[in-house]
C-alpha cells in the first residue's frame, strides 16, 4: 500500500479495528506507525 503516512496509517487503523477488534487508541497508532516503511523504487 502506498500513500502519505497519514493515509496509510488511517487505513491500517481501520483494518485493525474492523478485522481484528482492536481499539482506535494512540497506542495502536504508535505501534502501527513504527511498522511503516518508506516506499522503495
């Protein structure tokens, strides 16, 4: 998936909440943000 950091993070949070039952919390967002990688060419 590619996009701005905020776009990708929002999509990941929505998936984690809807598919895995996580709560949309600052801790979840921090954990997911730490897993993001820069797009390679």
